[in-house]
């Protein structure tokens, strides 16, 4: 048994090196390790993987063995030689052909979000991100942190779809939506474009990108478009009432600080946005998953 002090140091080391774990995952995806092993008829050695990927055999072996420790790959030793194959986790989520593939999100996190997190301390100092200065994009843009180009916008949309393919059903099962025959999933330029008439408006991962002022404007627009008896379904990751958890949601809220002008919110904070916009009967349902649901009626 290690002393509390040693345990604390172990925890500190784990946190300090946490970014390395993310990078191993990102690199293995980017290089196509999981796709190659999925397509191979049998487990492959490091030299064979390196030859097929066009990578160094030394680097590849290190990467593969680290993936084994992380349970992203499994290895068996045959006649003194390690042979690698995918685990359940990597077959399900990291192979491009899988219906539950999460690689677009990982690529987005690696190529965009990760860079923004390098400016976390500055974002905390300022209370807002310095994305325009840091990345050399026009600072008059309100919402540049999510995509710097059309290609990045498409990547972001593919990334959100990856997560939706896992979380969507749980969130949509949180409430009986059969009362709402015509449903509008709000996206695009919703501050400017007219909203179509509908019984229910879904705002999924939208409000967390915006300031309270912008959220109020958007909710007022939705309220005006909404039929009497209709409603709005907000899909977001809910913070605990005291803001001290869940940890993933706290990290998402910091993510909104470094990438957007928004934040994650508590149920009371969503109520404080919905009620002044004219919505009633606000109900919050936690799903136990990443995203929760809030239903309010006009
Ligand atoms: C956004 C979602 C994301 C804006 C920036 C983002 C994600 C990463 N960066 O609306 C996806 C998952 N993370 C969160 C916080 O939902």
C-alpha cells in the first residue's frame, strides 16, 4: 500500500500526462491503425503494420504497445513475436466502417479543440477566448472558434453526427414527443433566417455555444414561431445545481470558454433563459449519458 502522499503524486502524474493519452488515440486514428487491423484477415506484427502504413517500425511498435496498455488494441505473442488486433472498443468506435465510428469527432478534437485548449489559462484570465488573435481570423466574427474554414465546418458537423449516433436515442427517449407532430431541428443561421412553423423546436447543442443575451434572442425567436401548445426541446449537458459536477460537463463548459462564447448551464440557468422568453412547464430530465433534455411549452 502506498501512502496518501504517494497516491496523490500518482494522481498528479496521471493528470499531467493525460494529454499524451489523447494524442496516442488521435495519432493511431490519423495513421489508420484501427482500419488496417480491421481489414487484415489476421492479427499483424508491428513491422507489417509499419510497412502497410508507411511509418517507422520503431515508432509504430511504441504506438501499438501503448495502445495495448490503453485497451485500444490487444496483443498476443506467437513464437516470440507480438501480433496486434483491435479490441471491442476499437472495433466499435474507431473503425471507419462501424456504424458507431467516432473518428470524425476525434479528428476535430485533435485538429481544432486541442489547439484552443493550449490557450486555456489566457481564456480564464480574460473570461473569453482569444481565438481570433491566436488563429489569425477576423475578430469581428462572433463565432469563429468552431470553424475557421468550410472544410472545418463540415468536419465539425461530421463530428457532432458521430456523437449523435450514440447519444441521440437516449435524449429523444427522455420525453414523450408524440404530442408534437411537426418537429424542427434548428440549425444553420438561426439568428437571421425565418424559422419554419412547427409544433416542437429542437435546440441540440446550440445554446451552449452562446452568451445569455444571444440565447435569449434565439429563444424569443423560437417562441414567436412556435404554435400555441407547441414547445422547445433543449438538448445539452446539464451542470449540477452547484456547478461542481459532473466532471465531463465542467470540462465541456471550459471547452465552451476556449472555443465559443458560451458555457454549459445548470437547470436553474436554463429556466432563467426559458421563462422570460415566454416558455412554461419547464422540465429537466437527466439521461445518465453525455447529453440531457429540457422540455418547455409555449
Ligand atoms: C460545440 C460542440 C463541441 C462547440 C465546440 C465543440 C464539441 C467539441 N468542441 O457546440 C463536441 C463535444 N463537446 C461538447 C462540449 O459538447
